[in-house]
C-alpha cells in the first residue's frame, strides 16, 4: 500500500491542460491556448545577462539555504520600496518558486487536523498543499456580488477551534480581483482577534490595471505583520517562471523553521537564478511596466469581447492575467448531440470543435466558470475569442 496521503493528491489540472495545448501544437494542430499560467514574454535581457555573468564568475556552488546575503538584502529593499515593510534578512527565505514557499509555509504552520480557510474560487494548488502538510482545507464559497472576495462574516461562519490560518491571494488567480485596503483591514482584524495566521500569496502584485493599488496585509500594523507569511517571487512580474525563485517574509522564528525544513528537502534555490533575481528586483523596472501595458491592452480587449458574446459574462478583472468567465448560461445546451452539463464538458467540446483550450472552473472550486488567460499574443487571443463566439452561437 503506497502513501494514502500522496494518493489523495490530484495532479495540477492547469498544468495538464497547458501541456495538452503544447502537445497539440507540436503535432501541427492549429490550437489556441487560453490555459497559460505564465507570461508569454521572454525574461528581460538584463536579467538573463546577470545569470550568464553568475555562471562565468563561478557563482555555481551551494549558497546559504535561505539564499545568498546579497539577494536577501535585495528582497528586504523590495519590501521597503514596494510595500512599506521593514524586514531584515533573518525574516526572508528564498525557495524554488513561490509554490515551494507556500509548501514551506504550511509545513511550518500546521499540525495534523489544523484547518486552513481557503476562499473559493482558489488557485488549484492551495487545498492540495494544505493536505500534503496534514492540514484540512476549509473551502469557503465567496459570492460574485462581492467580486469573489471573502468577508469577515464568511470567515466567522467557517471558524472553528481548529482554524489555524487564512489563505489570501490578491491579486487573485483565477478571478483577477484585488482586495482594497479596507477589505484587508477587516480580514486583518479578524485574524488578530481570533489568533489566526495569514498566508498571503502576493505573486501578482505587479500586475494590476486601472486605479487599484496593491496593499500587503502585513503592512497594516505590527499585530498582523507578526501573523502573516507573505509569499512572493519573480515568476509572474519578471516573466521568470522557469527560473524557480520564490520567497517568504515572516517572523524570524517561522523563517528559521522553513529554512531548517528546506535544508533537508532542497537546500538552497538555484545559485544562478538567485543572481538573476537580484537583477530583477534591484535593476530597472521599465520591463515590468511594458509587460503590464501589454497585459492591460489584452485585458481590455478580452473583457469587451466576452461581454459581446451572448450568454457569457465576466466581472472585470483588476489584476493578474486571467478573465474568469461565467458559463452557467451554456449548461444544458448541446452541440451535435452532446449535452454540455458542466464547465468540463464545455472545455472538452470546445477543444474538439474549435481547437481552443480553456481551463474549466472545477479545479478552482467554481464549476460554472472557465478561466481564460490573456498571456498570449493579441492576434491569437482575438482569433481564439472569435472561435469561442462561433462555438457558443452553434450551441442549441
Ligand atoms: C503562478 C502562481 C504561483 C507560483 O509561482 P512559482 O513562483 O512559479 O512557483 C503561486 N501562486 C499563484 C496564485 C500563482 O498563480
């Protein structure tokens, strides 16, 4: 009998769909993929050059487990500059991507049976990472009327004497929604009052469109800062998904625990990627602005097009690079004798009929939605949306 715990984990559905689109492309099929969970841009040149220099300088050995001293300092500066947060190097742990940072965070926080409140729609990996660490994900459905943002009232309903932490993700994947300061203050007050931790995944902090500003919940006061583990990284902001660098900011006690754990699981994150990350965080930031501008233009075009497709709707996303589309109006319709009962069916039939991949909401805890990524060229995106429009029109 193999591990019951590991057998209870389901593989990441978003990675699977993206892999399918890539395979179809490789087979010469004209597929348009809205499944991408990563920027379509190349890593900016000055960041790549820093990595090449690191190799040529021989920066190719083990570093301290939590990260090299210069990188930890650059991360502290980033928190001061971007978030108004004072951390010291002893508060920071650098890992193999933000996903690894999340795994460290829950490993450090949870004892068997501890509950973590995970607002739905949620990023697919949160419940699985909690389960991997013997915790119990308590899924709380948020409502569209509140732009899928969790409220203290909903938190209160989910609270038990086993509740240990709240998972927060703003800007949010998959909904694209952003919590404002007042909303975060309410959650921070709740966490402090009930002695809970907050794991705050801020990986999309740089990708916000329009007037909203990113606020880190940890910046709302000493009490909440003490109870927050911030998770961030360079994957999304600097188009560095393959480099695998993420980091946490927490109390020194928690940082020490995560670092000890990591010392036996993975040692340090890649030394070359650490140097590239210094260039990303401390170098010129115009590359981020350029990518954000391209994403913003695509977001506008996608939202406009979705609104024009009869039967589909979405709430305007304010951040990340996804549009979360309500397909409840499609359920019960049929295509050449096949009835579409779920968003999984919608995605499967759409792929067959029009060679377009989208991610069904099931994996995000929102079965009547699909997630469309706009991390693809404007041209491909518009063509893909035309195909979706034609598909929807063809449904009976
Ligand atoms: C992409 C993503 C991550 C993981 O980032 P990596 O640094 O590539 O591990 C974490 N959280 C969310 C919500 C994401 O979308």
